[in-house]
C-alpha cells in the first residue's frame, strides 16, 4: 500500500513537535508510540512548537490559523482548553475538538457552538471538570429533569446551573432534595422561603434542615426533621 505524502506535515510525539534529526527509535523507546501527523501550511510549521511552549497564543493568530484544526488542537491542549474561545466557528462546532477543551476546562463549554452545548456527552464531560459548567448548557438540557439529575450525581454543585423553571418547581425540587439535601441552597428564593415546602422537604429527608438557613429556630420544622432522623435511625438499627 502506498503511503500518503507527509509533505507539509509535522510529526508530534506526546504533543511535542519532533525535529528532523530525531530518530524514531528514540521517540518510541519509552513505550508504545503516540504519534500524530498534523497537516499545516509550510509557513506555520514552526508555530506548533511555539504554541506548545506557550510562546504564541491562538488569539494572536489570524483567522486562517484559527481555522487550522491541527494548530487549534495543539493550542487547546497547551492552554488547558481556554484556546477554544478563539477557534473558528467551524472548529467550535467540532465535537472531538470541543471534548478536548471541556475535559480540561469545563467552563470552556460557553465557547462551544450551540449544537454542542446541547450535546449530552459534551456537557457531562464539562460538568466532570467543573460542575458549574451546566450553566452554559443549552436551555433544553437545563430543563431536562433526568439529565440534570444525572449531572448532579457527578456533583451536587451542578445544581448551580439549574434552569429557572426547575429551580422553582416544587415537585422536582422536592424529589431532588430527597437525593441531594445540600441542593437546597441552589433552589429559588421563593421555595427556600416557603414553610410548606421546607416542611415537606424535611419530612422526606431530615438532612435538609442543615442547609435551611432561617429555619433552624422554627419549632415545627426542627421537630419534623428530628422525627425523620429518629425514624431513619430505627430503620437502620
């Protein structure tokens, strides 16, 4: 089988550009090789190494460079995902490249194309790095009860990205507090100020009282939480 010409390509090992004089046997001596050939224009050949070393940032380059997938991929890795902000629109709509960015910096999700901010795989990858990244997901995902619960299983702090609709929904919020009592602090003020809602919440999970600021001196709420805790202890015993 004929090999494709490697003209105008740069060989990278572990995301470090190799040099013409490097021997392949030296590059792979430490284990299985992780080589990648990136195509770029001849005038950009030296940019890969400069970007990797942080001497050149993607934001300083022209639109042509910011549309070059090879250069942008190296920049995204070198900048821990932050370079996604300066990539071309086309590349911000590239799922594989966006995943490279959000796994390193979840908040870079805000710079992804709208279609990818509604992609479950991409958003969950972002949440794993930074739970608050859920705030930058599409409104459709932020209103999806099952998806939001899935994100909160990664970290309760993802509740900070709840849509206004869900954070104010008594039924959903009540079910959420059964699983994640600390999520109370992320719910709407109207729910947190509602005695009826707080009472229902502590009846289902007494741990909610710990996060119910302003209700610790309310006898009915406190007694309800204590009774719930006692029932739980008897069941465990």
